[in-house]
């Protein structure tokens, strides 16, 4: 066990390093970096971004980035179309973002800081990256947790029912439904729900924006609970529909495998009815794989399907933060979140394997090649 854990931990180092190297190289070839974003803002040009430095901030930002380079009017006066800013001003902007150093030096400096969990500050927001992630984290945790609970709450009973009725019309129809739901993209389901239930073309039952209402703080506690559930209904359904298939079919196949084993035949020969056999013997054995997959399922729900759903329903979580950071070329946020999510994903993968071994001692990862 110890040797296996050590091998997995050591394997995380090149894996994480490879992810960061590939991402860093791709970014080097992406047009419109943070320096170009600032120059475009100072010069009054429009840029493709969801956030812009306001007119009142241009002078302050230019002063901070260029060593108090007079004022924004003077900076605009130095701009000569495509020729850009004066070289000394441009050099100061590049130095502020660290782009005055070679890419290799910037990468290793970044990784050294990340090893100490020093993620620095956002390029375009007056806040540290850690505080920014903490600010957005509750929304994403809410979506991931509710999606996982709803998915398991529906999929496990459905999978058991399908296993007990294997090959029946019920089994065929439910399989068709969950597979179609798995095939449909989450954003398409979200748009369909908005059209049907959020004032699109039919009913206006659920709200379209936000996690709570504007008067949430003034509501009594029971109304706050109802208001919260009212707002998350459509986003959770849109995210959860595609997740039913995996757990449902995993549960069904696990139960079918256990039902066909010899000990089930022996239990029935001793006079136990089907319910006793199912819940006394089959259930605890068949649920081992389903329970052990819970950490990976939660992380997948937490990181995987939230980007478009948060954008469509205007939920200010990590998915929307990542989307805006990419558009704004806020590389400090982009690389920090990528590093944290990749590291967390690798750790959860190890935890899932250890849970398999803890729940079912017959599983031996120690003897396999990592």
C-alpha cells in the first residue's frame, strides 16, 4: 500500500508539470495578452473582453503600470496608431506584468511560487487570486454538491430497478431515456429549460439570473430556503440530466454481476425471499464500486459542467470566473486555477483508488503497474 501511494504521488509531479508546460506554451502563441489588453484600454480601442477598465481607471492604471506616466490624456497622446506606446512606457507595462523576462524564466518563477501556493494577484482586479477563488467557490460547490446528490439519489434506485427487471420493457425505455440525456449537451438542456420555464416562450415559473433574490437578506429563514431552491432548480436539472446515465448503468451492472453469483443462489436455496437476498447480501456488495466512485463523481460535477451553466444562468462561480479570465487574458487567474484544479483532480484520483481498496480488500492496486 505504501509503495503504491508513493508511486502515485511521484507520478503527480511530472503529470502536473506537463499540464502546466503545455498550457504555458499555448498561451505564448495566443494573441492579445495582458499587455495588449492594457494598451488597447489606454488607447481607447475596444477589446474582446467581458470586463474593461473604465475611463476613470485608465489614468490610475496607466500611472501605476508606467510609473505615473503623466495622465491618461498624455498616454493617449503618445499612442501612434499601430506603432503603440512610447518604448519606455511599454517597457514599464511589460515589467509590471513580468513580461520583460524570458518565457522560461517566467515559467519556472511561476512554478516555484505555485509550489509554495503563492498565486499572486489578479492582473485586472484589485484582489489576490486566492481571495478571488474563495469568493466564487461557494457557488460552484453548491452546484457540484446538489448535482451529485440528485444524480445519486435518482440513479441508484433506478439502477437497482433496472437490474431487477433486466431485459424488460421498463429496462429498455429507461436505458433509452438516460442515454439520450447523456448525449444532449448540458447547455442545450439549459436553453430548453429557459425557453419552457423561465419566461422564454411558454411559462415564467423560475428565475433566470442569480443564486438568490435581491431581497434575500430581508426574508425569514424558511423563505430564504425556498428562494434558494427556487433559483437553483433549473441549473441543477440542466447539469444533472447528463450525469444520470453513468451512475445508473454502473449500479445496474454491479447488481447484475452480484445477482448472478453463487452465494445468491445459496441464499435463495436457504429460503430467503428476493427482498431479503437483495438487501442483506447483494446490496452491500454491489454498492462498493458505486460508493467508491463518489469522490471522482463529485469532482467531475464540480469542475466539469459548470462553465456554460454558470454563464447561461448568470451564476458568479468558478466556471464563469475562468471564462472571463481567459477572455481578459488574466493569466494569473487562469494558471492558478488550472494548477489548483489539476492538483486536486490528481489527489482525488488517488483517494478514489484508496477508497476502492478500503471498501473491497479484494482489489489490489499494489500489484499493478501505475
